[in-house]
């Protein structure tokens, strides 16, 4: 049981750190452009973090060459600030987080299943050849259910950082 909890803890840590994507928004080649940003944001809710660390929930986000505009569902007002005032914009996709968690959980659970069967075989238990695959799939499904739940709670974060020359 201790090993299972260690593996589950490692999976949780991995999910928290691995289920995110970061992009830099600037006018440089190779970075995310204004058009790419606007295409991604269409119809999504986000959290905007300003340079002063204040966080704003926003929808209908639109980036122009020098400013960011959005609708604030709390105040019911359309608002905007200069691009130099934006630190980052984060979008969270709970469905994608659940799918990623299910994948990681299936592989982790399946690995635990194979290790359990290998341990049983090492102590002399008589097992047929299909025991490994049955254990991989069976415990993998349990891992996928656990991983999906954790991943859906944490979500997959897409983070757009703004390259500002003014600090």
C-alpha cells in the first residue's frame, strides 16, 4: 500500500507540473502573434494577471497591436489596458486535463499492475502468460479513472506571457 501511495503521489505531482502549455506573445518571429492569440481566445474565459499582480476574470478577449480588451462578467463592462500592463493570460481546459490525467493514470496504473504480477511470480505464484496483460489493463483502467478525476480537477493550463519592454 505504501508503494501505491508513493506512485499516486508522483502521478499527482506530475499532473500538476506537466499539464500546462506556455507561450510568449510578442512581435518577434517564433513567438505567438496577435492573430494566433485572438484565434485561440475566441469564446473562452480566462484569468488576466496584470503587472501589479491583480487578477481579472475575462471573456471576449481581443488583443490588438498595443492593447488588450475584454468583457468582465463581474462588472458587466468592456475594459482594456495597454499591452505593457499585462503580465499573463491563463486559460484552463478541464476536459483536456481529464484526458491527459486518464492517459497518465492508465500508464501508471498498468505499470503498478505489471509490477504486482511480477512480484507475485517472484514469490512462486503460478501465473499464466496473460496475467501480465490482464493486470496491466485492469489496474490501468483504475489508474485512468483516478487520473481523469485528478486531471479534470486540475485542468490543462494554457498560459500566454506578454513580453513587455516596460517594467
